[in-house]
C-alpha cells in the first residue's frame, strides 16, 4: 500500500477514506490517477452511500472498477449484512488495485469483469446447502460470515490455522482464477507449473478428503508455505500466490513508511515484482522478524507465522515470473496514484 495526500489540503489520507479528516473534502479514488476532490472531478461509485465505496465510476449512477466485479451481494434485508458487505468490499478494493497495477487481466473474453465475486450468507435453513468459500469457472463465492471477526477466529482455531483474514481469502481465491486464465491455451506455462507444484489432474475432491482425514504429511514446512498447500497442486499454487501478494504488498507498504532503505530495493509494486524472489524474500524475512518481535512486545499474535524455506521461495519465484510474463511492459514506473510523502 502507498501513502496518499489530500488533493485539497495536502494532509495525509488513507486508502479507505471517503473524506479528509483535516479539511472535510469529499474524496474520490481513481485506480490510474489517485485521489481527487469529489466536488471538482469524476463520478462516485453508486455503492458509495451504502458501503462507503470511495472509488470513481465512469459515468453517473455506475459501479466502480472494484464493485463491478461483485455480481451477487448478500441479502440486505438482514441488517448485519450491509456491514459485512462493506467489510468485504473494503478488503477487495486493494486487491483489485493490485491486480490492475500488476497488469493482470480483469475481464473475460466477452469483456465482462473477471474474476466475479458472489457474496452469500447462510439462510438459517438446516436443509439448505452450506455456503462454502471457493472458486469455480471464474466465479469466487465468499461466505459473508468471514467478515465477522469472531466467526472467522472460531473457524481459524477449529481448523488449526496460524492465519485467516479476508485479505488472505481473497488473494487465495483469485489465484485459482489466474491459474486458469494464465495457462489457457498456453501448455508451456501449464507444464512449468505442473513441474513445480505437481499434476493438477490429481482428483481434487479425493485429495481434499484425504487431507482433511489425514492432515499434512510430516515435514511439510520444508516444501510448502502452509499445511493446506499440501492438499493438492491447485491449493499449493493458491497458497503460494497469496503469499507472493502478501510479500509484495507488505514490502511496498514498508517502503512507503520508511521501514526499508531506498537503496535496498527498487521502490513501488511495479518495480518490486521484477526483482528476483530470492532478493525480495530476503528483505521480507528481515522485516517480518522485526515485526514479529514488535507484535510479541505488544502482546499480539505473531505478525507473520510462516517459514519461507528455499523450495517455497522457488515456488514463489515461479509465480512472480508468471505474473511478469503476463505483463511484459518495459515501463515499470509507479502510476500517478503513487504519492511520495516525506519520511
């Protein structure tokens, strides 16, 4: 994440702000241009009144780039669902911006938004099918219960996971979409991924059933980023992809706040993604060791409870290379939305 200034008074603002707390200006964010004053330019997303979306739309009464990717919203007759919807969209906007800045496709062959998000909740009917978070054919279903911190923590503890967040869910699920998109009609890419992550033709349902029955194999942390990554090659790819995004976003944020010296890494997401993963991982490990210690000093859970073993870094490098290959632009300069602030 970058740092931003109010276009009216030059005070620091934050990515989710709809209003500048210093001068009161209504804010509007454009993925290519950054923040502007709503009174001076652009059209607000039609979802702004309901879920505080601060992104701009192409025309009056339209959805912004991020909201266009949500094709099913939760049942808004349930009052709590508006807050859940807002939390999910607040987590989704940085992801859509990151995909956009990395040059990854955000539309299908028909020109429609892809991936698509369906936000659904349980109805309370015991006979109704459960709403399971997952991906199928470019559509990501998300159980809106994940927007409730207490419920998400309950599931995390029940499944013995070290980490479970909305951001992590979204990054993981879009990975399944991009496995399909980036290997479509590209057998060379598919062969490379299979050589690294395993053969995805392995029966997926049976593999998950075996994983939940037997757990991860001994010594899994030497070759996988998480226990769940051992379940199937698709899950290994998705878990690893999510951590590539954690690393890139975390490093850019650390740079923005002066936690990484300018000479250590090139600045900005577009340049960071073009660095070898071994170099990025080295900087990330140093940063997370420090942040883990700070969290411990404050009595919080470990900031980054994962180990980047060399085989994991090699898998991350395969994904980083795939992303760069999918967007071979020569100009990797930060977009106009980046705003440098004095440290």
